[in-house]
C-alpha cells in the first residue's frame, strides 16, 4: 500500500473538527480539496469516517476508536521528521565509545568524564584500546570519537587538529647520556633505543632525520604504549622518545630525566576524528566540544 502521510494529517483534522469545512480551515486548504482527501481516506480504510446526520457530520464507531491513536501517531511522525531540537544534556541517556591513544586516556580521560558527568549524569563513556591495524570502526558506527596522531583519509570521516607537541627523550637518572653537559645528535644516535608503536614498528620519522645527518641509531625494542616505554626507560639504559606532555609523570618520577632532542623534528599532531553521520547529531557535537576543551586545556599529547 502506498501511504500518503498527508492523509494522516487530513484524517486527524477531520476527526478533531468533525466536519470537512472545519478541517479545511484548520489546514488552510479549500473545502473541495478536503472532500477529496476524505474520499481517499474512505477508500483506504474501507470506512465512511464521517457520516451526515442532518446539518452536521457524525464520526463512525471506527473513527471514534482510532481518534486518539491517529493524533498520537501524527505527533510521533512530526517529531521524527522535524529538525532536531536543542539538546538538554541533563536528560541525555547515551553511551559513547571513544578510541583514544592510551596516553590521552590516562592524561585527559578523567577530566573528560568529570566534565560529562557535571552536565549529563545519564551519559557513560567507553574507552576502547587502539587496534594494531587500521579498522573502519568509525564508519561502522562501533566508535563515536577517535583521538590520536592519525589523520584518516576517507572522505566520509571528519578530522580536526586540536593540538600538537614536540618530542623529547626520556632516560633513567643514571643513564650515560646524562653525563654529557650538552646532548648532541652523535650522543643520541650512539645510545640504544626503544620505539613506541602499537604496530610493532622499530623505525619512525626520527630515523629519517638521523639519516639526513649521516647517523643511525640502534633500536632494540618496540613497545605498544608510552607507559610501557617509560617502564623500559626506568629499568634499562634504553632511550625512549615520546611526546613532551606524556612526560609529566616522568618529570615527577625522580628516577627519570627528560632531555631535549639535539635536532629539529616535526611536532606530533593530535586529531579528533568522527564519521560524517554525526555532523548534525547534537549530542555528539556536545561531546566533541567537551573533548576539544579538555584536550586543549594544556599542550596535548598524541599517539606515537
């Protein structure tokens, strides 16, 4: 059956007004046009809906029985097709899934949750781990918001850079590099290193920079998270190179020392990414704004 929703509007008006003329005036159409709509409704339902009794029209038992239901259905349809209303976070009941780099979860996750809970106590956040391979979780709707150093290239994914940070070297306090008055590129390259890569990559942009200087470093380990990299730095003579903001905990640790790199290296960016289906989602827009505010409160830290 090809259903014309205009008939639902006409039926609601006819049942409320109890006359063709009244329904026509209510919907700002002519009486003949409303009569034609009533005829179509009669053919569709198989019921007369309104029957003439003297100078007035009386609803049939079927019409009386469906009056409230028709009005409610029309109200639901209008709400479904109407433009989205303003968001009231206090009444929002929703669970958001966020795939953030592990250092971002540790540094900014608590602040984001506090901000969310202050405005929307009915909202829950699910932080999930990053995959060792790129997956279309944003496109499949499995993840609502990503935050890391990766800029998705798919045209249906939105990306916004919200910060960047320089990289620094972290070593244990008694590391041989700390004995040098000034750290040089030669000193840095001569040490043994651990990289941070969830894919297990032993090399990265640092090696390209060193190669242009005629140097090469020895990478003996790759670890998936910055937290584990700092543990290696604390317990071995390995050098780990991480975003500066990540080292806030390292600076507070008397067993670790942060060293500035002796060569120019492009800053590491931080991106927020989401699928375009959420562009006009008021709740998602609200969450993105809170995440943006939290991540830019201080210099931010991206994935390695």
